[in-house]
């Protein structure tokens, strides 16, 4: 027994030593991991479990001048399923009856992913859920384990007026836009690609927020980490347009079914009250960024719905352009504008026969009558006193051949030919003074845009003291100063008033019975072999001395006095009724 | 008859030197499980279930105090055969997670291999207590290993590598306790170590150096020493042959053990995540319920086999140290008590139980820091799991019983 106990004591030593050694080695290993390499594993664990989650910032809302929302945001929802979480309690029958998606195809999608490495990654089952679908799915939440909705921001157009060209649309950013240095865009972002959305992209765009979320090894979200820095999303700023959605809607309905443009403006401030390019496209016909196929269809459409005719439409101004020559005549002291000139309906310039639109002739007409009846021959004759440079300079003075600087992207500047232009086009011997006869009545190479014509009316209505056109309310725009004698302005204004209000005036159809006096000028653009385009440009002076200028062109609308004038009248009447 | 096996009246004497560290470890377990329960309702949580198991364990502890040691001594072989039969039945049970370890009787599910950890100690203790003075070392070693290997092989077939290792492993300390010369045990173990060491050339050279050192210090006959060395060399070269006969997943496990980063998303995943969790805990840990690794389920089986990672992450090196210290305190006290016993069977049983606890601790705590391969052995008193906890509490109860009623058998 003694021996046994002695032996035990040495065995106890061996055993304790053995346990001690092993525990010591393990403890050293833990010390090495937890104390010596602590920081390394802290970093590793962070990388493991923290993910940036982008909080999409909504774009700014666009209001009309009265504070009515024209463009708003609405989150749209996609229906998704997490394959791993879809279990036997999932009611496929109910699911397919709500979503109208074949339950077998849903089953197949889910089961294909179930044993996949991506089984925790949501798969999209249906895009852009309707409100009814979503609330019905939500009611039966417990029947659909693994179901979730993913939110994405989209534009909605709550107002009835379309304003499509002016508002523009959004597209997903492309590679090029992302790769620009210091680009604020990332993949999947949307960007204003036309119209106001493009013009005021910097204002309307919000700043996306960043949240740091805990995620587990399957990528499942476990919510925000409080102690991490968080960047709150910043919504884009809202903007208010000068548009009156009431008048805008009226103008859109008026232009419906016709091709052309219709603009109304406040001549004093340059504010655009309504702006229509017809045909329009329907921004409500798609959700979210514009789909490529839709855009493509519009682009191929022969009526060119994507073309904003107001700022890009190239039209000859027709007889409206005679007012430029009228200004030249009035400003030239050596010409007596009251002197009558005979119009026989025909004018022979060397071997070229030029006709007045009234082949019977207007008889003896002075400048006022020539404007009132829109006599060509009077201007054919009087342009002889001038040269191309004179016409070009006065045209530029009146805002032609250059952009109006309206706050919309990609405006066209139109064309007023000068010597250089003509030499380039016809060589210096290829053209002659005779071409001027065409220019003076606004035909030939003279090209203007509807917005330029509207601005021309602003200049006349304000005696040359207007402002550049603008769409953004309460924004500053440059003054425009056109220096003519006060008498010249008065004469032109009186003549335009006579066009509309006196017997025989070509614009008589635009005369309104009460509320104010309309002045204006018709125009007809020959467009053989088709019907001519129909112009009217003018302004309304209300009884309260309120001004509203207007320019309208209806493609293939016939003579200016036939189509455009009654339409202009209705717009003026509508404006008067709104004002009251 | 019953009086021989059971006490009818007894003042239960608690050996606090053994009970106290166990209570400390149980507390650590419950705190950790409460921390990981997160958003799950209390009733469904592992914490709540473990609380029930602990209460159930206390009842078992109490009941076992009324069982006389002589019952275990006399019934040891009977238990042993029942164990073998149950293990055979287990093999025919429906499998779960690719292994059939459980016997299902109605709603109750239990793992015979867990209770087997107690039975093998009883069986070996009875065998050694009966024969240790009658037969010499060279016969004692193969007999005990044979006794251990039957259940070990059956458990290995389940397959449950970790548990099957425990059975032969406990025989060596018990043989040492029986007075077998350490060198003789070394001779038996060394070929196995040679095979393992041969996977890594550096490791193999170091092992050969240790081998020569041990042979030199033990001073056997020159002929025996040389033969032992050659046998070990032979087993070392056998490695590559064995390697070629392993299943792919077994090879994978060995490769991953040698370098966990070689397969970061597959087999090495658990180890990398576990080390990351423990390392990021630092000295004081991230705090109660703050372990991002564990709470986000980067850690698999965090409540059972890898619970030490949660402790390391949330409570830091300080609590890891306390866990080691507590285990050492517990094991030291049991060994100390066993040397003072007159009850030979009880003395062997205590050493057997110490070995069982010890091997669980080092394999589990080594496995989570990649010192040992992942074998799936839980940490005594701390890991979540009903059968295992009850087994461990039963062991403590029996130890308490043996020490407090020391009668020679």
C-alpha cells in the first residue's frame, strides 16, 4: 500500500504537469489571438459584417406658378421573394390569384435558387406592383413567408397637363456619365436627360444617404449600426415654374391632334405661361426611368414627338417677318411710311414674277395698310431701299439668328442669312438682291423658331424693353433692350392692333369681344406640295393693362388667318377668364 | 438486495471544492447563452432549454447521491454490454445531419455515446481494480484498449470522430494510474503520433527528435530502442498510403486543419470565423450581447461546439483565462482527492472522469483556435446540449459520491 501511494504521488505530478502544459499552450494561443493580434481581427470582423446601404434621395418636386404639383415622386415597389425563406406554408394558389402570375413559374424560380449559393438573395417576381396588389399581398403577409417589397423612386405626373417636352424625362446614367472625374453618379442612378429635368438636374437631384448596416454571412440585413457614421439623404430642392397649369392644359387640348407649337408669355417678365409642342409624348405611359424601347419608338415616329418644336422647330416666319422690314422703314427718316404704293397683286423684278397673296391686288396701300392686309408687294418695293446687311442687323436686333436663352437645353438659334451665309451656300455669284424679296416676306432661307417669334412679340409689346424667356419662377433673367424711336414702336403696335381689330385685317378672327385688346400678325408659310403652315403671333393687352404675348404655328394648317387665328382667340379668351 | 445498492437514508455531503467550479462554469454557460438568444422568444431559446437541463441535472445529481458505488462496480460489465447493444441499435436509426447518433423513443431522443463516456470509465475501472496486481503491463495495455475499442469503433461508424477518440484516450491516464510504466504507454502511442506527424515534414522531424530523446532518457535495451524507432519510421511512411485511402471530405478536413485559410468559404470557414470572433474580443471583450460575429451568425453552431468563440468575443481574454483556471482548479481537486481514496475502483473512476473532462476541454478549446482539427466535441458544462450536460453533471455527482463515501471495494 505504501508503495502504491508513493507511485501515486509521482503520477499525480505527471498528470498535473501534463494538464498544466496543455492549458498553458492553449492559453498562449488565446493570448496571441486576443491580445497580440487583436487589431487585425477587429478589422477583419468589421469587413465581415458591415455593408453600405444607399438611401435613395427623392428628386425635387416641380410646381406650377400657382403651387400646383406637376411632377411629384412616388415610390414604386417590386415584388421579391427570398428563396431560402419560402417554405411549405407559402400559399402559391393565393399568390398567383393576386399577382396573376402562374404559380408553377414562381415555384420553378424559387426552387431553382433554393440550393444555390444565392438562396438568400431576393429574386424579383413582379415589377411595379399596383397599389391594390401590394395591399392585398400585405393583408396576407403570413401566407407568403419570404416575400418582400423593394422600393425605388419614380416620377409621377399628377396634373392633367402633360408639358412633356418642357419637363423632359429621366434615364439611367450611362458609363460615360459615371466615368467623368468627380462624377456624383453611380450605377443605377437616374439623371434628367431632357427638358427641365436636365436643365435643373443639379437642383432637383438629391444627395443619396449612406447607412451602415450589419449583415450576416448570408447577406441578411440586421439593421443600422448606431455608432457608425451615417450620412442622411438629402432630398432634391423643389422648383416652381412660370407655367400656369390651367392655361397650359387648355393650350394642350387646343393643340391636340395638330402638329405645331403654341407659346404664351408675359412680355414684361419674360415668364412663359404656357408652352406646347405637339404632338406630345405621355410621360405617364411608363414608370421609373424611360425604357429604351419606348424611347426608340418615339424616336422613330414620323411625327417626331420627341422634337420640341417650340425651341427646335425650324419654321419660316412668313408674313410675321414683314414687321422687321416695317421697323427698318420706320427707322429710316428718308422714307415716308404714309406714302401709298400700288399693289396690283403682282410684282415683276427683272424677269421674275412675284405675286401678292391676294392676286387681285390691294390697291394703294401705305405701311399701316400693308401690315393690316399683309401686302407683299409693298414690302417688295420698299426693300429696294435697303440691302441684306440692313435686314440682317434689324433681324438680330429683334432676337433672330440667336438663341433666346430660354432655360431649356439644346435650343436652336434659327437662321437669318447674311452675306457670308449666302456666299457659302450659293457662292458669291450664285445669289443676288432678288433673294431679299423672298426674305422680306419671311420665306426662303429665313428660319425661326416659335420661341423667337414669341419673343419678337414681347419686344413689340414692351416697346423693346423685355426680358429673356424663362421657365423658372422668381429667377433672374437678362434684360433685352431694343432701341427704336418711340413713334416707331407706337406705329407698329397700332398697325398690329388694326390687323386684328379693323375690317379687312388678316387677324380679325382673333379679335376678342371683352376683356382686352388683341394685337398681332398672321403668317403663312408656303410648303408645297402640302398645305401651308399657319402662323399667328400677337399679344393681348387686358383692361387691367396686363400683357400676354402668344405665338402659334399649326403645321399644314392652311392660311394663317384660317387656322391659327381662331385658336389664338380662344387662348386669349381663356386667359381673360382665368384672370377674372 | 436493494439495500446493498442504494442508500435509504443519507446526509448528502457536498464536496464544494468540486461543486463550486462546476457552478461557476454553469453560470458562464447560461450568461453566454442568454447573450446569444437575441430576438428569439425566451421559451424557444437555447438559454431557456439549457436552464431546464440544468434543473434536471440537479435532480439527477441528487438521485445519484443515493446510489452506492458498489452498484456501479458490480453492474459495470452489464452496463458495458447494454451500451454496445444500444450503439448497434443507433446505427440503424434514421440519420440527422448525416449522422445517426440518437435513439428515438417516442418524443425522447438521447445519445447512447454520451452515457457511454461514463460506462467506459466504470468498465475500465472495474477491470483495472480487479486485475492490476495480477497481470503485467504488457497484457494490461492491450486488454484495456480492446475494451475501449469496441464502443469506439461503433461510435466512429455513426460517424462521430470526436467522441470515439475519447474512449481509447481515457485508458492511458488510467493505465498510468494503475502503475504501468510511462515508457510502455509511449511505445503504444508513438506509432499513431508518427502517422499524424508525417503529414508535415517539419513536424515529422521534430517528432523524430522527441522520439529519440524519449528513447534515450528511458534507457530501454538498445535492441528495443532501435526496433521502436524503426517501427515509428515505418508508420510515418504509411501515412501517404493511408492518405490515399481517405475519403475526400476526410482529406479536406485534415488539409483545412493544417491551413484554414486554404478554403475560406468551405471547410475552413468555421475556423476562420471563430478565430476572428475570438481575436476581435480582445482583453475585455465587446461586452454582453455585443458580439457582432456571433450575433450575425457568422459563427455556426455557436451555442454548442463553438460557444468558447462567443465567450472570447463578448467577454474577452479575461474570461477565457477564468475558464481555464476554473477547469484546472476542478481537475486538480479531483486528482488530489483520488490519491487519498482507499476505494480502488473509485480511484480509477475519478482518474477516468478527469481524463474525460480534460480531453473534452483541450480538444474543444484547441479546435476553435485551430490547434486541433474540428472534431465536434463540446465544452463540458458550458456548451449547449441536453444529453452532454446531463452526462457531465452525472459524472460530477458520481465523483462527489465516491469521495464522500469512501469504502473500499
